[in-house]
């Protein structure tokens, strides 16, 4: 399944390997013309739903490079590590779970270095590196860089490994400018960077990725109420974004496996082709972060002594959402011509919500009419224009990229101002008057959908 998704993603312009013409760079990916539309639609749906349609939320966009003291105070410099084993010969490093996944464990429980080396003996196949693997040791995942012209310890900085700290360090600024009262949240969408040793599984685990994250500030006694509220919101998001609910699961993280800042965490996992893996996370971070960044309690309310608010943190991975959505939407359907492949994407996140075709590309009056229909729709929704090849191939191409409806202008259109509208999921066609086209598409939920969140 993954091979099919990776192939379709590249062939149709969703996702390309990063720096491909120079041999690529492990753990980096570029979003193509259709991929960036899908990704942006997902982010816009999230922003509209959780920021613009809520009175208890504000957004920010904090810097990628922050004062290194931020990461010292948050504990990342000291504790943001992965246990890795290192080969004594080739010096490559791996996570033990990655070694288990590729079957590198020996019968005695030890690990075999999975690096393949070229044999010097003629006629022999490549063999495993003979090096011994060390006991697991912690390696820091922060991306280190330097600020300024001199590269020394005084100019050391880090690319942020998460978006959360930008919201915590701006807590007082946001209070002073918005005068928000508890409960309220700060939301952010942005890039984060982790020096993953073993990036793998397409866009699931990469060194540069994007997060949609909320820090929701509350009074301590209300944490269970708002934890349940955000648990419900994340469940509804999974359904509305088009992720297969039957393949989504909730994992209550055991107490002895919680992050150092968390009192309770629920991971949302998805049945990816390479295993059940984390998709989203919901954590109760208590007042850990604000206490680390502010010497004095930053929140004051009339009649109450200043205090440190507690935090509920729902986190969504953008890239993992894209992957789960593509996997959930992929369909293969047998017909008389073979196998039809299509992406059953929700209309509001599809790269195009409709495509417009002239039946033939060499008849001026038909092309002109098709152009006028295309122009009238493109300012209301995202619309593709396609006049290449025969109509069947155009349908096939639009099916593969998830376009919900294809509109064909033909000879009859010139006579009665009607067009053919073809449904992606059923492949059925119906005749519709041009004057009713926008209304029809709107009724079929092709315009931007507004999903109102439940009141807390």
C-alpha cells in the first residue's frame, strides 16, 4: 500500500523527495503543486475550526530560532534525547525499535549491524558490516546552529524542535494585548526540526515537519473537564478530515512512560501500512512550562492572587495528517476497462473542488464556452482546467488526484446552456444548467465547509 501511495504522490505532483536531482537528502520531502494545496486546505480547515470560530482562542506565529535559554529552561537541551546504538566499525547509529522493525536482532537477543558492505571476495554478495553494536546511549535530537558571524559556544542556537515553547514564552505578551480570561488557548501552525537519526516511512518521520498545536490555559481544578473536551474535539476532527475511524485508536500512555512534563497523555494512533503509530497527541502539561519560563506567576485576575495556569495541549502533525488522509482516501475499483484508482478526499480539502473540460480542444466555440464556465467558478472555489487528450484520460487523471466533480462542456452546451457533471466516487453523470452549477456544487459541499466546534 505504501508503495502505491508514494508512487501516486510523486507521479501526480503531491510529494517529491527533497533535493532529488542531487541524490536527495534523507528525511526531507518537498510538497508539489497538488500536495501544497492539500496541505494548505488541511491547515486552513484547522485554523478556521479551532481559532477563527472560537471566542476562547488566539493565534501566533513565533520564531523558528529562539534564545537558547528557552530550550535550556524547557529541558530540551538536557532531556530531548533518543536511545541509540552505535556500530563500532561503520559508526552508523540506529534506534532499537528501528532495528526490531527490519529484523536485525540475533537469536541470542543481540543486534546485528544492518549496514551492508561490498565484499572484497570475487563472486560473493554484499555482506553485513561486521561491527558490534554498543549498548543504547542517549543522543540529543536538537538541530544546532550559530547566530552571527563567529561559530563558537557564545553564538550557539537551535532550530526549534516543537512549536509549543513559542506560545509559552509569549504568554504574558498575549495576556497584555488581548486581555483574555481563563480558560483560553493559544494556537500555532509552524515548522519544527528534529535531528532524527533514522527518518523513515515516507513523510511519517522526517527531520523537518509541521505541527498544528494548541496550548489551552485553565485553572488546575478544571483540567479533567477540559481534557475531556479536547479529547472529543480531536475525535471529531479525525472523522471530519476524512481519516478512517476504524483504523484510528486511542492509547492511554502508562504513567511510567509519560513525558517529564505530563500528568496524563492520550496518543491517537493510526494503522499505517508499516504498523500502528502515533498520529496525534493530547497531554496535560500541568503548570510545568510557565513555571520554567516565569519567575513570578504571570496570570492575575481580579480578586485572586496571581498564579500559574495549567495547560492542556492537543497536538496535530500536519505531515502525518496528510499521509493518513491519503491512505484513508485511496480506492481501487474494478470495471470493464480494468482498475480505476481514485482518492475519495473530502471535497473541502481536495486540491481541486472541480475540474472543467471542453469536450474537444480544437473547436473554438466549445473552448470559449468552457473558459467562461471555468472563469465563473475559479473565484468561488479551487478549479482545474484540462483540455489534454481524450475525455476518458482526463477523468482518470482527476480521479487519481481526488477531484470530486468534473464538468464537461460539449456540443449540447452550445444549444441549451447545460453541462455534464460527473461524480468522482460513483462515476455517474448528470445534465445541469450552467445557471444552477454553483448552487449544485455548493449543495454537494464543494465550497468551504464550516464545521462548528461544540461549546466547552
